[in-house]
C-alpha cells in the first residue's frame, strides 16, 4: 500500500467528487478555502474525495458521473484519492469599491469558480487559494480514511472521519 512519511504535518482536504476530477485533469489548480494553514508552503495536501448521496456525483478512476448509485465497486467517494504539493497560498480579499474579489482572471479560471460563486462561499470575507501542483492520483481505487494518522504521545491515532474542510495529518499509509 502507499506510504507517505513526512517530517512535519501535512494537510488533508475534503473535496467534492466533481472538483477532484477537475484537479486530476489539471483544469482546477487552485482550491479555495475560508481558512489558511499555519504552515508556510511548500507542503503536501492529501485529497479526500467526499462521500455523495445516492444520486449525487460519483468519482471513478476515469470519470465523474452524476446520478449513479454510490454502491458501485469503482466508486472512489469516501477515500483519499491523491496527494499534491502546495507551493503557494494566495489571498483573495473582497474589494468594497468594485464589489468583487481581488483575483486575477487567470487565478479565477484556475479555481473553476465565478465571482458570484466566490461571494456566495466567502460572503465578502478574505478567502485563500491553495495552489495545487504535482498531483499524484493513487492507483487501484484510493486509500481508506483510516489509513491517515496523527502521531500522539501514546502512539499513532488513525482518523475515523474526514475533516469538514481540511485538517492536519502526520501521514497516510501503513504505520
């Protein structure tokens, strides 16, 4: 199985299947969040593909499908499906004069979002764009969330649930 040992904490991000697919295809290279990591880039991000309801998006190795049962054997939802490097975190501030986020057209395109979608998400508060590079999808169907762990004084503690948005993690793979 995959083993990604590290020297400092990495991040694990929960990302919806339709966005994971765009990240795999390199059409989405900036992931927008409301909060910023305390670690300075360059660090690794593990990508957790969120679970979907019975008739929502489902990620497979070759596509993202809408309206298909989540019970499919090729389903990658609910698994860690890739990791990447984050060389930079961009800050997108709300421009009170122009009533939009101060983001270049290239960066906006890299988020796969519109100004309206940014506003609905951020409500005029500062947003952070995690630049995603060197995306490495995991072959063979992803890694269960229980393969992610944090080191504690009493040994390693595996994750039992994915973070709501993102969280720190010490590693993914056999302990």
